[in-house]
C-alpha cells in the first residue's frame, strides 16, 4: 500500500517547517492525500525541530506510527529518530554533520549519506539551504516529478526575491541529480509518482479558522501573540489591507477581548484568539459578553498547561475551564472542531450562534489541530449562510427601544451603537429591559432566566453529533475535538483486525447533546473515552449531564497527540 | 437644535460630589459641539464616576473596572463616525487600567478619556488609590499612604499622548472649554478632572483646590513645547495648573489601521468570496 511517513529533523533555524511545507505541497500536487505536523521546542535557534507528514493514496486523517523516509540534518536527528524507523526505512543523512547509526541498531535500514552542506555551498547557496538539497534527493528517491517540487518551492517562497527562489530551486536540483547519480539502482517500497489531478486543499486548523472567520464576515480580529494561534495573526495581518479587515494587536489579552467587545457593540463581527493563559486573562470580559449579550467569537488554542506548561505541545486540558470560566452563570456556546474542515464550518456557525443568541462562543482547538495540515477535497463557499439574528432597525419608536426586552425565547432585538436616531444603554451591572442598572428581585430573576433561556432555544436547532463507523457495532468510542483523526484511523486498523467500532465525535460541548450521548450509551455494549487530559474532563461532563459513567478511559497528557496505533492497542487490550 | 442630554434616572451621587460638575460640563460640551445623542458613545469604568452612564442620554456602555479604554478603542475602529469617550476613575484607570492608558497614549485612537480624579477608591468606600496623596489616611492606609501619587498627565505625556489637559469640577466654564478642545482634538486626548469627593476624601476638597488652581493659558504656556509641558505636569502642591498642557498632531490609530481611511467598517457588507484565498492552499 502506498502509504508512508516522511520526516525531516534538525536544528531550529534551519528551515525545517518551510522544507516540510514544500514537501507537503509536492505530495499534494502529485495527487496524494497528506497529513502533516510540526514539533518544536519554545526556542528560536538551537532546539530540535521536526516536521512529519503522512502521505497516502487514500484519505488520511492522522499520522501513523513509524518513519519510512527520514531526512536527518544533524546527529541529534539520527539519535532521536532511528528508534522509530519502520523496517526497510530510508534515511537521507547529512554526511557533513552526522554519521550513520551503528548497523546493529538499524538492521534493514537504508542509509543514504549526502553531503548536503557541501552541495549547497558548491551551488553558491548558504548552509541553511541544505534542506532543499535533501528535498531534491527525496523527490528523486520517491520517483517524484521535479517540476512539481519546483512549483512548490516557488509558491512557498513567493514573497522572497526571484534570485533567492532560483537559488533554492538550483540546490534542490543538485540534490535530485546527486541522488540520481549515486542511488539510481535503489528500490523503494512507496513512491510519489504523479497521479490524478484534483484540486484539493491542504490546510492547518488555523488556516481553516482564518478562512472561516473571513468568510463569515468577521472584520475585527484581536490577538496577543501566543502559541498556537500565532499563524492566525500572521494570516490576518497579511490579508488585512487587501480584504479591508482589521487585525488589532492589543497590549494584552484583556485589552484584546475588550476591544473586540467594543467593535461588536458598534456592529462588527469580532473575534479574539488566544491560548489557555491568555484566556485566563479574558475571563472577566467573557462574562461581560454574557451579561451585556454582546456577540463574540473566542478561539482558544489549547496547549499543555498548567501555567506556561509545554508551550509548543498539544493538550485538551481546558475543557472544564472554558465551560466554567467566569463568575456566576451566563449562557455560552462551546464548540470543538475535529479537523480543519470542521474548523472552517464551525467558525462560520460560531458567528451565527453568537449573533443569533447574542452570547460568547468559544471554539476550542489545540496546538496539534491548529498547526497540522490536512487534505480537504474542497470548501464549497456557496453553502455559507450568514445569519445576524434579530435586529432592531431605528424607527420612530426608537424612544421605546428596549435592548433587553423580555421575550419568550430569551432573544431581544439587537442594535448597535452608531445607528441613527437611536441611543441605548448597555451595562455590566444587572439591568432592566432598557439596560438601566436595576437591583430589584423580580427584575433580577427575570433577567437571569431570560439570558439562560437563550440556550434552551438554541438546543432546538443544534446539529446532532456525528457517528463514524457502523451504527450497529456494539463497541463504542467517545471523544471530542482533534482526536477525531487518530480515532478514525484506529477504527481502520481495528477493522482490518476484525473489530468493528462506532465512534461518537462531540464537537458541540455546550449546550450538551444529552440525548445523542444517552442514545449512544444505550446502543453500545462497551464504551471507551479518548481524550488528552489527566482527569477525563469529557467523562466528567458526560457524567454531570447524563449521569452516565465511562470506566474505560484512554487518557494522554504528555503533550503529544494520539497515534492511531496506541488507541487500537488499548482497545484490543480490553475487548 | 440643541439637544438635552439628561435622562430621567434618579441621581445617586452624594450631595456636593464633584461628579455633578463633570456631568454638567460634558452636557455643555456636547451642546457646544452641536452633537446629537446618537453620535456619541461613552464607555465607563466601574466606580462612582461610572454611575454617570445612567444620567447621560447618549449611547452608554458601562463595562469593566479599568477596561473602558480598550472597549472604546474597538468601537471607534468599528465606527469612526462615533464620538467616543472613556469616562473613568483614578483607581479604575491608574490601578487596574494603567497599562491601557499607556498604550492608548502611544497608539493615539481618536477618542477622549475623561479621568475623574478623586484620589480615592470611592465606590468601595474609601481605600487609597494610586493617585492618593502621600500620607493620606484611608481605610486601607491607616498609617497614611506610603507611596507618591501616580501622575496621570506625566504618564500619558511620557507614553506619547497627543493631548493632555486638566480641568477642575469646581470651574464649569473652564472645564467645558477643556472638554470641547479635547473632543475636537484628532487623536487621543486625556482630560484629567480634579474631582472632590466630599464624603470620603477629607483632604482634597473644593476649598483646598480653589486655593491652589490657576490656568496655564493665563501664564502664556505654549502647549507645543513638550519639555515645558512635562515640567508643568510636575507642579502640584501650593499651585496646581489647569488647562491644556500639551497638544500635537500625529496620525490617529484608525487612520493608520483602517485599510480605507474614510470608510465605516461597521457599514461594510459581510459578503466576501474566498475563492482567491483558497488558491494559496493548493
Ligand atoms: C475587577 C474588579 N476589581 C475590583 C472591583 C471593585 N471596585 C469597584 S469600584 C472600585 C474603585 C473605584 O475607584 P475609582 O475608579 O477611583 O472610582 P470612584 O469610585 O472613585 O469614582 C473598585 C475597586 C471591581 N468592580 N472589579
Ligand atoms: S462617595 Fe465621593 S465620589 Fe462617590 S458619589 Fe459620594 S462624593 Fe461622589
């Protein structure tokens, strides 16, 4: 089966991520499905960086165990990654910086030493371009088309000077030629031979979120730098002028969320993005959005905590936090997309929920989803619908406008500051229908109930969660967010081994889909919970909302995402 | 037609509170600027000053303690046509919101910050604020405040503010003039208002201020001279200057941030094709 894992590893500062992207684009344009990921420490130079990609002819949803083709740019890469090599794997070894692992350590492994730095320098390029030499060699070994590699180099460096682009291509060619001359007769088990032409997309979760926000008509994006949302900042900042949008870099996350609330109050669709640390600072204003019924979308990219934690590693430890953050009760929606495609659609829905129900919507993602790319066949923008909810238009009756009018479904007609002939009052204090601060007992009860009632109304149109796998399978898995891909791949492995499973993926966590979960329990003989935190936060949530207990928990909290194999093994252990 | 900016809400400030003067001066300033209520948005901090939200008939947003400036900035970016004010307290803006004052000064959004300086946390019934006089005995400083007071004008000036002024709640015509100038200014204007709190601040009373205040304009002060302006912000004690300390012209945040300078972002259509954006991901 043409399904393999590629990896390039070396010192931070050596363009590992851009080399990875060039490789991924080359594979995509050759007609393959790609899933990629980056691993790096919180350092700019000197640390160990890794880019990995799984490439296959059929759709892939996550990386899998093992490495089939490794580019080792230095000795550390050799030391760290030989252990994970698959039988018969290939290693392109930078012979200028690294020596091959001991042969008894790597039986059946094919080592291809290439003087990457020397080849770069011979072609007038600096040492940092050695990654492209290696890519050229890799593409030759894989039987790939050099022209496609060339086009990928071109696009990835599109903002660089033409001479620099040409130089990158020249050194890639040198690597390709070197491999052709020296390793011609090698037989390799997988390839990148050009296949069908399609027009798939290769998107990270962050890319898809950005596209979704922009498509939803979001015009104000405020974010203070923090892994893993930094690539969203770069995208917004780069596109703002051309698309007539604003990226606002606040002095801190508190300013970020308050500025977004101001923008929303004056009529914009506004969004903030951060990680758990930044969200901690936003909590007071999260409640302000709830109290003042100001629509707001908050993207929370989780990483391993607590505190600074593992800043560049993934995790799912903030579920309980976003569900409970803030003093007292206020309505909120919490979404948790499972892959880039869901990121796109939920970013759009998030604004519709936020405006229709006038509340904050949190989109909970994580480092792994934010920064990993996945292949998507297409995003059909003609399916996008924008719903701004119930709006008040200024008329002669503006004098009686009541911003917080008590209604049966809890939704009051919304206005924004700046509408002609209309003034209104918005307050973080408890208020009456017109917004004036009011502490009376009856009013307090009515307002608390009105705000919370919006969630009851919303429940009626909430989409049901998806179930993957045959619905009659007695074994069930439950998870949320970005574990989706690894679990779907685990289902494939289990199927081959004769075990059919069904998988309930929750991407809408508040309001909670009580009935769907209870029904899934009824139809399963055994259930596993899969999530990336130490206490089983989803399991707790399920217990709290349905009274149902999950005993079989597959929990991970080491900062690394799940691999399909480890989930499959755990399930085999208990079946 | 001139508008009336009063609401029917019952006023709960203590009799003799300096907030009354600021409230009156603001209404007068709106009238002098021929503004309509729907053209104004005021964002308030939390404190006695924030109660003014109930007494002014304009668009009001009473937000969080210390956070009025960022919220006001976001609204201004969304709709440049709005005349935006941040109505804040000294505890509010110099304690919790200190960072936002520094950055608003630096960024220069075209809005006016009216800082009600009663040198005390009043709504929480009388603790020391960052602006309390050294030695002042309060509920939180029974032995007197140890630290020197924070000087909001000097802080704003050092942070790059383009309009820095001071008024006194006991001199309405002058305060109105300063507020009008601040609101007319293109860029960030900070108007500190000396606001006696007769209920809780026994030291900085109307009489205390009246004996000390004088007007910079009467002294021939030139607000273009930054060094001299800074020197004037240091004067406090026997004599306390009022008026415009400093003013300069600099591009505003919105002018620089908004792709289309004269557009109202909030009036733009939300529809937009992403077809071209998608090609980069192929
Ligand atoms: C986050 C937060 N911390 C504390 C408070 C309590 N609080 C309310 S008003 C106030 C002090 C207000 O002082 P100042 O801003 O000077 O306004 P004044 O009452 O003097 O007008 C404080 C500390 C609050 N509302 N929010
Ligand atoms: S406590 Fe002071 S500031 Fe507050 S209303 Fe009374 S006099 Fe005014």
